[in-house]
């Protein structure tokens, strides 16, 4: 039988006005307010603390190779030369 308590993790709210972060482990308030600037608009990020099939699949889908010599996605040689300040 499935665990009915839902996924376990941490929710991070980032204030869009000042960038202050707030972390919640259990429940997120209905109307959070930023303690730094008083803002009420946030971007939320859910971070699982226990692996499950969905979080493993998401990590695999978002992973990219970091081997030496690998090109960045959608980067051409001209793009790299444009960044060279010499």
C-alpha cells in the first residue's frame, strides 16, 4: 500500500522582491510574508529528502554530462569566441 502522507521534502520560498529564502519542512503558510522586506510574492522550490521514482526520473532527465571537453548545449564555436576578451 502506498504511503498516504505524501512525498517527504523541504519547500523553499524565495521572495521575488529581495531574494530572501524561507524553508518549510511540514506545511507552507497560506499567506507567507517576507521577514526582510514584507513582500508577499514568492517562487517555490520543492526538494525531496527521500528518493522516489519521480525525483529519480527528474534528476536523470535534468542531468547533463560534465566530462572534460564536453560542449555546452546550444553553444557554437562563435559563441565561445565572442566571450573571449582578448
